[in-house]
């Protein structure tokens, strides 16, 4: 059971697959494989699956539609090829395959064989080692482009830089990019770029080696050993932007950075500038907002202090005292008026009581009562009745006859308001 002591860690299958996938990605990011195609099948999606094998082993391979679109080579079973790509791990099944990004035919004495031989030779010398590559500046201001000034590549490069708002200077160093003398001219262009100085004494920040797509023969100047060595030796940071996404040249491996196309090179150059501008705009906006917020806080504080100063100023204090005095005066006047009204009401009540109890008042009251009785009696008297048209029977002595039984046999009088007449009983 000694093997149990070798490690205390026990991994699940899934965790092991994930770790293995990470190990492969970090240790073998991309590579070239050579072998023979078998079990080739292309699906309606445009993706092509096959097995790449040799006498000692086999590996599953997939060529996705996006990578195969620009390829002129038609794959067939039994074809021997060089395949460039990355290893992909399928965790669910614990299997691996190569995702192919570029394919060139493998033929003895062909350009592909020369390419592979030169690549192996220069790689063995360390010419392609990552340790010797120089960092590409994030914000280059002056760029030397070694290419054909009449090609579409430089037009696309400049158009994209302009569209993305890149602010800098591009200088084209003319060179042929195809033919027997192209490699030498390209190397001389890199040398001119590294030696050139502007009026301020500064040189270029970056050199870009560039051309558009083409066949392996068209791109061969960029696979010449002399140019690969010139690219590696160039003191300026270099970007190689040759062909399409599926095209690989020795200049790509020797350069400090490979761009898949000239357009991709323009995007790489301008991306940092765009990001920096975005950050600058964001910082400017944040600074404006912070300044506005700070100014608003200071304004509010100033208004608060101004209000406090107004409230605590001598003039404000005097106004406050005057208001206090006015309030006290008003309260005193109201209290005095209330007290005075109360005293006056009490005085009137007492005076009324005294008036009601005084002899003169009582005599006046009785006099008024007598006048009333006199008037009442007058209304009830004989004269009043006579004045209203009535008559009174009187005897010879002037006494009132109040009953028929008292009427004398002889003459008696009837008294009216305006006189008396004599009458006899019938």
C-alpha cells in the first residue's frame, strides 16, 4: 500500500480533466503537426472533421468553417499535410483534438518542406523564442510601415486607424512585397526604419511589416531566412501582418507580435489608444461630476454660513430685540386694555346697582307708575267712554243710573260728551 502515501490529494475525473486542459493550454498554446488525413467528413455546417495520423499515432482534428473559408487547398483522404492549430480538451469524454487553423501540403522538395526545414532550423537557434521578443508599445505615436505603397494593405491599415480615431504619424517605407528581390528590400526597409530620426532626434516607436493575402509562392519572400533574421535583429518593436488569418510566415514567428491581417494590425495599434481615450473621457467625466458635486456642497455650506452670519449679526440682534420689545409692548397694551375694560364693566354694574337703589330713582319709578295708572284710569273713566260715543243716564241729582230698575218715573237725563238732554220713561 506504499502507493497510497505518494499523494494526499484525490481528484475527481472532471477536476483532473480541467487541470489537464489548463496544463495543455499553458504549455502547448499552438503548434504544427504533420501527418496523413483519414476519415475525412465535411458537414452541412461547413465544419470538417478528420483524423491526422502517422506510423506512430493518430489525433482527431476539426477545421471550422471560419478557418476553412480562406483556404484554397482542398483536403482529401490520404493527403499528407502540415496542420497548425491548438489542442482542445473535451472534458465530458476526456478526449482531445487539434483545432486546425491553417493547412499547407507536405511534399518532399516543395515550398512547404523548405518552410518546415527553415522553421525548425531557426527555432532551434532560438530565433523564435518568446524570451527575446520585445514588448510592443501600447501607444505608439510614430509608426514605420514597410510595404508596397500602392497595395490595398496600407490603405486598409490607414483607413482603420483613421476610423478608430488614432492620432499619430504613419510613414511608409516603400518595398516590393513579392518576387525574388522582395525579401532583400523588406530587410533594407526595416534597417532604414531603425536608423531614421525625426527633427526632434527621436526615431520610430514601432515597425510594421505588411502585405495582403496570396498563395504560398506569393508570400514566400516573408519566409526567406535573411528576412526572418532581419526581423528578429530589428531594434524596433516589430509587428508582422502578412496575408490572411490562415497564412503563417517565418516573419510572423520572428516578429515581436503577429497580426492576422493588416487590418488586425491597425486594430492592435489603435486598441490601446481607444481604451486610453475611453478611460480619459471617463476620468474627465468623473472629475467634472466630482467638481460639480464639490462646488454644490461648498455653495450650500456658504449659504448656510451666510444665513448663520445674518442671524448672528448685530443688526439682526437689534431687530430681534426690537421685535421682542414690540411684542412686550403689545402684550402690555392688551393686558391694560383688558383690565380697563373689566374695571369699566364693573363700574357700570355698580353704578347701575346704585342707581337702582337711590331715592330719586325710586321716586321717578313711582311717578312713572302713577302716570301709567292715571292714564289707565283715564281710559277707564266716564269721559273716555262718552268721547267714544257712549251716553250715561243720570238722575235729577246728577247721579248715575246703572240699572233699569233705578230709572225714575219722571224725567231723567242722558249725558253725552257734548251735553245733556232730558228724557221721560215711557
